[in-house]
C-alpha cells in the first residue's frame, strides 16, 4: 500500500486489506487475466451483496458504486505503485 492509502485506513481496515490480498494471492495466476477477473468479480459481488444488506433501495447502492467509480484514477495509481514495489523486491 502506498503511504496515503495507509494513512486513511483504520487498523481493522489494514488487516482486512492484507487478509483479502493474502487470500487472493494463491488464486491469481501470473499473466492470467481470467484469474484476476474471477477474483475481482467475486469481491465485487460480495461488496454489492453487503451494500444491499444495509441499504433499502437499489438507487442507494448504485450511488455508492458511482462514487466508487470516481476513485478509479487514484486506485489505478495505487495498484501501479503496489506492482512496482513487488517487482523491485
């Protein structure tokens, strides 16, 4: 994780983030977009299901997903930094 991302996370969020990555690491195959899509799709489905548990309307869930899509540029930078760190080490 890059510094700005870590600064915004609670200790519980940091642990969850690490646990999810640890869980996905053996599933994601090098140079396999299919394995990445499977992992990402599964996590996205779980996230949507969790949002549906607490929000009454589809519009509320849709609004959250729209807000999340607004963070794509920042998330892209973060994952590119993460990949660079792993490649360097």
